[in-house]
C-alpha cells in the first residue's frame, strides 16, 4: 500500500514538474485590437460609411413610424363618426403601415440585414489582415498565446513589453495603409 502511495506521489511530482517547465517555456503576448483599428484609416472610413447608411435608414424608418402615428391620431379623431367597415379598413391600414416599418427595420438592421452585410463587406477584410498579421508575428516570435486586451478577456495585468499591437500595425503596413508609429493614437 505504501509503495502505491509513493508511486502516485512520484508521478504527481513528475507531472507537476513537467507542467511547470512547459509553462515557463511558453511565451505570451497581447494586442489591443481597438488601438490597432483606431490606427488604420481604412477602418475609420468603413465605420463612417456604415454610420452614414445607418443614419439614412433610421431616418427612413422614423418617417414611416411618424406616418403611422399620424394615421393613428387621425383615426382616433374620426373613429366616432366612421361606419364599422371604414374603422376596420383604417385599423388595417395602420397595422399594415406599422408592419411595413418593422419589415424595413429587419431588412436594414436585422441579423442578416443590409447593415450586417455591408459591415461584413467593409470591415471583415481589414479584420482578416489584422488577424493574419497577428498570426504571422506569433509564429515568427514563437508565442504560444496572444490575448486581445480589447475583447475583455479578463486580462488583470499586462506589461507593455508583451504588447505586440505596434508590431501588428507595422506588419499590416505591408498590405495596407496604417498610421506611422510616431503618429499613432493611444
């Protein structure tokens, strides 16, 4: 019985020692993707374009809801004088107009809406270049893990010497325009 306990204890020490040694050999780094994107003019341009579409579509939807409100007020004012069949017709018109606004809202802002499609078309290529640069740097510098500080990944402490965000921006500058190192915003 004591031999088994000693054997188990020895195995535990070996496993712990091996794990500790492996952990010491692992390299870690982090990036701040908010900082990286802030220093890529193409990303800012894409965000401005998306905001322009969003504002335009919001105004279009607000106009339809304003028409619904107007139709409803008119209906309330005239409903006491209207025959029953005309009341139902007006109610249906109001419901249909409101449904039109909701459908337009889904068309523009829904999970598969036009804003999502445009965001994918404009932002995804930039994100792919950023992640490719991170991947390349991680391979070259032999990092086992690269965390994203901006993603809120419970990064409780980070030393600036492990921040490779500027390296990523430098790497991306080979394939797209970035802000020069001395002009970058923090």
